[in-house]
């Protein structure tokens, strides 16, 4: 199994999109990239901890690839809006790819470059950060599988 971590706005929708990919064995909502140990949702939501809402994805590389996850990542959020996804504003909603090794870093950089020059977002500037992993803090249990627990529509876009 391999691990990938993505931030693309509210983690509920991000989790849902990744869970639907064949080969993804788990998708866990959490926090990464901040300056406080064990932050709570309320602390992260306040924008004072520096964390992004992220989803950590475990996937079977014999069934799906990191590139396939990257392709999905670009399809369900707007990577051109700094610190914002839809109505959600703040650095906790930033577009970010946390890479786990050099291979992921290279693929993420190439994927971003491709999206910037040939992808859906080529007419705008992509602001997605590509950063090394930091400590992952799983979000509180009530955030896990949120759309499975509640009959709500996704807060994310689906481009294609």
C-alpha cells in the first residue's frame, strides 16, 4: 500500500471523491501543514494553526496509480483560488499536495505543469502548493465518512 495526501478545500468532499476510486483502500480526513500539535477542528477552522484540511489516501498501487490520484485531484476543486474553495475562505482550505517521497514530488510537479499549460485551468494561474509531508493529524471521528453519515450534496465541483 502507498500513501498520498491532498488538500483541496473542505475535506468532506475530498474524502468522498477519493473513496470512489478503485484501488483506494482508505481516505481519512485530517490536518497537515500547521504549527500546533493535535489541533482540533475548531482551532483549524479558525485559521490560526496554519493547518490545511487534508485527506490522507491509502491506495493499492497494483490497482491504481499516484498519477490517477493526481488526475482526480485536479478534477474536483479550483486550484486557482488562493485559500478558498467555493464559499470556504481561509488558509485551511488551500490547494496543496503533500508529497511522501521524491517520486511523488516529481509526479506532482509534472502534473501541475501539465495542468497549467494544457489542462482545464490553463487560462488561470494555478496556486496549488507542493510540499513535503508533515505530521498528519486525523480529524475527529464525526468528520470521517461525513457524506456517508449525512444526506448532503458535495461541496466540490466535478469538471469531467
